């Protein structure tokens, strides 16, 4: 067990020429984001490809890999592959929304190689004050690879932390007129005229936001969860301007993998742990909306979507929108959750996202449907055996 402020040679604890893992976990009531970024000899984040987090999980040569874990994140590191311009890896935690690090129950950092934990540090809220972003630990090269248990941060949050390394925080995307204001939960990259900074928005039920216009690249919908050993089926119900409906999915015999014109495509059924089902969506003049839902496979057993940490992620270039299963009191026997709708605008490549967070009746196997322009639960056909 190491202490805050400690510095030492990395090879005293593990073999720095081989893969090792850095795991970071925070227990608390806020939303915590984890990041590892590489800085150059001048201490600057000069290459945004070396900012590795949920929305950019791999560095250029796969020497840094991000893997989400329960209440935290793991980074798989191979220093032998690291570009010569990178002299330091900085591992950070930032709070997405309200709260401070002084409010947390605990923050654990562990270095592992194989099954062995080589370096470990545990901190609590008493070790912090009003920080909204902290540097947990650094791995740096000074003749040999070393580590420093920093565990200190910035009251101003991620923006202040990034500015200390020559980067800047991205502004949150603007909500559409008359809709609730989306939380400012922007990610950051270094200032660059050639690279647009990534933006993350977390939507709550009843909120709506416009997606930034893209160049025609498909929007990607992902269905994710934090519980181990579970399996969820991602589904879409496509509504056309003439009133026609098509179910898109890979779990039922009466579902199509894509719409006739190819604007909405399912990536196929996924059953392997750690992989996510996805649907790609492109703008088409004949489509008016796509309602997206997640079905809890029967083998999951009873358990709320909130309990299993289920969420929907919408990727639109550098823009990412997440809708979580926030209702902790939802019935544990609800097997379908409609996260929301992708609403097509009248102009090419214009979309809005509306967070619905609607749950099916207990034990219902009926899918979602439309009554006019309104999404309604349990009125669609019953699910069929795979």
C-alpha cells in the first residue's frame, strides 16, 4: 500500500516492459469520468490522440487501452510501444455534474500485472476538499519509468486540469429552443484547429437536444451496461412519414437487420461479454423518427435496468449523448426500456434526441409501438424466440 505523495521506480513493483493495468474506482453519488492522457517533454498535451477515455478508448498504437469497469475504469498500458514524444501518462478523475471529491466515500487506484496487485492506494473524501477534477497518479520517465501518487486536483474541474497541460475544455452542445438545458458535461482535447473537441451530454427523462450536423456519417447507437454476465438486445422501431413502421433488431424472427433503403442498420446479435450491440442511423427524407429500446434477455433474471447500470449511448462524430436508466424504483420485472427517440429534421443530417425513459409493464414481452407520433409501451407484438 502506497501513500499520497510517494514517488518510486516502477520496476521495483512490476515489469515495465510488459503490459500492466491501472484501475481507478470512485465510490460516491456523482458521475465520475476517468481519463489517461500522455504529455510531451514540455509537459503539454500536444497530441489529442493520446487522450484516452470512454469516447476514444485506444491510443494510436494501442499502447493505452480504456476499458469501463464497475464504478470505474481500467487502462491497459504498454510503455514499450509508447511514442518517443510521450514522457508522462497522467491518470485523472473528473466529476460530471454536481458534487466534489470531498463528498466521495472512497477512491482506489491499483496497478496490476497478471493477477498480482503491485501498487495500491486508497483515499477517502477526507483527503480532498472542493476539487471537481484530480490527478490520481502519474507514470513518467526520468532515466527510467517511475510513478508518482499525486492525488490532488482542481476546484475548477476538468477545464482547469486540462489548461494546466495546454488543453482546453469543450463547450456543451446547445439544446434546441424551448427545451430543458442540457447539463454541461464536456470532455476536453488540446486546442487544435484541425481537430474538433469531443462533447458529452447526459440527458435525463423529458430533456431534448439537437445533434450537431454531420457530414453524412451515420450516427451510432450503443446499448451498454455495467453488470457482469448480463445480455441486452438493442432494438429500434422506425416510423416513416407515411405512417409505416418497421422493427429493427437481431433477436426476433420478425425483426429486420436493416430498413429497405439502408438508413437504419443493426450490427447483429452480440452475446460475448464486453461487446455491445449497435445500430447505425442515417438521415433519410422518408423517415420521421426512430424509437430505441433495450430488452433484458430472460437469462438475466429479474433485476432493474438501473440496478444493472444499463444506458444508451449516441455517438455523432465527436458528440456523445448518454441516457441512463435513472429510475431506481422501476419494477425489477420490466424487461423493456425505451430510452428515447431520434427525431429526423426536415433538413439533411439534422436530428434531435428526446430522452423518454419508459418502462414496460411487469413481465410484459410486448414491444413498443406508436400511437400517432407518440411512443407507447407494450402495444407492439410479443417478442419471439431467438
